[in-house]
C-alpha cells in the first residue's frame, strides 16, 4: 500500500513529536535522579562566605522489614575539606525534629561557631539564644513566649579582655565590672544602651572576680 505524501508527512511528524516527548521525559527523569542524589549525598558544591561547600544531611529512618529508608531530615549543615581532608563546617547548620520543625539553628565560620545559636520551642519561637564569637560564648538570652526574659553578655576591652557583664532581668538592664576595673561606663536601665562616662568612677564593691558566662 502506497501512502500519500500528506499521510507520510503526518506519520513522520507524529514520530518526531513522540521522539521529542520521549527525550523531554528522559531529561526530566535524569534531572530528578540527580536532584535525589544531590539531596542525599551533597553532590554539588555551593558558595558560602568565600568557600565552596557541600551540603551535609543526616536523616531520620523508618524500617520496612529489614530495609531502612530515610523519611525526614535530622540535620542539614554545610562543610568543606581542609588540606588534611578533615571535614570543616562552614555556613548555616539546622537541626529538625521528625515532623520537620526546626529545633536548633546555628552558624559556622571555618569550623568555629559564630553568631547566634537559637533553640526553638514547639511553636517555632526562640527560647534560648547563645551568641558565639570565634567558638567562644559571649552572650546568652532566654525568651518566654518570644519575649526576652533574661540576658547576660560579656563585654571585652580593646585588648580582648573580658571586663564587664551586661545583664537583663525583670525588665531592667544593669552593668557589672570586673574587680579592680574603674567604672568608665553606665547603662540605661530601660533601653540597655551603654555610654562612656566623661570621668571614670572608682571600682564598685559588688564587682565580679571573673567575667564569664559559665561560673
């Protein structure tokens, strides 16, 4: 049977469209597979604060018979390898519960905790915020219902020595000095703003022998 020119062209067009659709489907399938592999293994690197890092994901697992399978993220961080091939965390690092709610949020810079580390309550509000500087704890703040309840901050001088403690409790801010240090600053009890005094006062009797967060 001899096909007419129009029938032959129509059949060829159908074959071409089918081939294109198949190629598009295979492309989408391959992209989806790469996305799944990247999700589980951190296949690709991303740029964070001048470093090429890979996502590091830990999972919660369920089990079907003897076969475990991941069903929810537990921890998502980013890291790179140093010259000795040690893993160095760099960038955001979040912890989740089994329902997918974020419970902890922290940040690393070249392996050191930097900035706020926040613990969240069941409603997603902060309940404890710890501030870090080069892996050193410099401030802790407690929240209740999303409102600041208490806070302690270590203040250092230009040489890096901890000399003062900024404290918040019961709706008021206060400032305490290390023993032997002149009181060269004062704090506004309502706003918490600190200003330098034109003339330093003698050391206070209720001073701190050591200025640190963990006594």
